[in-house]
C-alpha cells in the first residue's frame, strides 16, 4: 500500500484545495453562461435537442 514519506504542509494542502474549488467555480460560471445564452436564444456553437411537442404547446 502506498504511504506518503513526509507530512504534507498546510500550505500545500490549502493550495491543492483552492485549485480544486477554483475549477468548480469556473465550471459553474460557464454552465450559467451557457444556460443564459440558451434561454435568450443567442446560443452559438452549443447544440441541444428541441422536441417538436414542446413547440406545439408554446
């Protein structure tokens, strides 16, 4: 079983955590941006299925 040779410093641990959380924040921002563009009808380069039954109801 793999065991670390030395204790990881708090700074390294916090840096790794900050990077991980930063990636999540960027992904959430992109998802929100794509969602807004789809709802406004200005989506370019993003393909999403549109069912014909939804168009008839609206």
